[in-house]
């Protein structure tokens, strides 16, 4: 069930967790340079989360043993941290969650490591950032999840890219993943999608690919999902709280 944060103390706790998680992700992105091993980023994430007094939210998911999901190039979500050294030209996504004083926050961002400079990749990532910003504007009480989904789909597809069909944003709060699910595309009518209410905590995710929308699950680790055609992908995600006006942004991407 969706959580509705009514008391100022609950909202304040989520704000505190969100600020801490935003600072952690900013620290991790500063590490993203050629030659840095993904396992080093994961180790740093565990250390920083421990210093907050919280827990890695992702490790609370049954069967997942890491604090981060680290996705490279065609990997789109759930990338298990592995022994891989980042290279020039890589597209790097960091997804991370924090469980702090009873509440979860979740965020994700994607960057590109030139040289060489690649205007196509830059445009691809700028489109995702724009889609997230515009989608947040739709997160008002009285609107529906479909308003968010439709806005993401319009921006992503107008630029010539594809939204992931089987991966979604989600409600968040006491649990990391809860109702409502928030797709990146609109299936059917907006009126048939869940109503957004004041105090609802949600994680809006723009999950999209440069090529076709078909995805596959890694047969070895059973977690990492990548594009079937090998084209690059990206995710941009922030946790917010719905209000009657502009949403309260709980996590703020540092990129």
C-alpha cells in the first residue's frame, strides 16, 4: 500500500535520510574516473552509509547483498558490483538506497566519461534529466500516476529513444518498493491509473534505452538487466513527496 506522510516528523525524517543519501551519491560520483574499480565504489558506499547510522536499503531486498547497483553502458538496472575498471567512454549509472530511522530513500543517476566527446551520448543523458524534471512537475495531488508516465514517455520518445516497459518507479517509505508502481510509459488512459494524494512518497524513475526496448537478465548473476541489442541505457531517479503544489524533493541528484 502507498504510504501517506501526514506528520511533520515523518516528513522530516525522510528529508534527513534524503539529504544524507544525496551527499553519499555526490561522493560516489566524484570517484567515477578511468581506472577506478566498481568494487571500490561499492566499498565506499557501504562505509558512507554506515557513517550515517543507517543501513543499505538494497541489502534489505531478499537475495541482494550489495549497497549499490552499478550499471555500465548497456546495463540498465540491478547491476551487481563487480571487478571491473571504469574506462574512458563508459556510461556509468549508480543506483543507491538508504534506510534511515524507519524510512527508505532511493536515487539513481547516470554520467558519461569522455574523451572522446560524444554529442549523441550527451544528448541521450540530457534527455533523461529533462524527463525527470518535467515528470516531477506532474506529481501533484489530484493528478494521477499516468500524468507522470505520459510526460516521461513523451520526452523520451520525442528524442528518438525508448522507455523501459517492465521496469518502473515506485512508492517508497517504510518499505523500499511499494504501491503505486510508476511506469515510464502510459498504457491505456490516465484516468485508469492510481490517484496521487498529498503526503504520498514516491520514487520517480526515468528508465530508458538508446536503442530498442528489449531487455535481458544476466544468466550468471541473475540480477543485472541489460539491453538486448547492446545499446547504452540510463536511469535518473529521485525520491519526492507529493503535495498540493510543487513536490517536496527528498533526494537531489548531484549531476
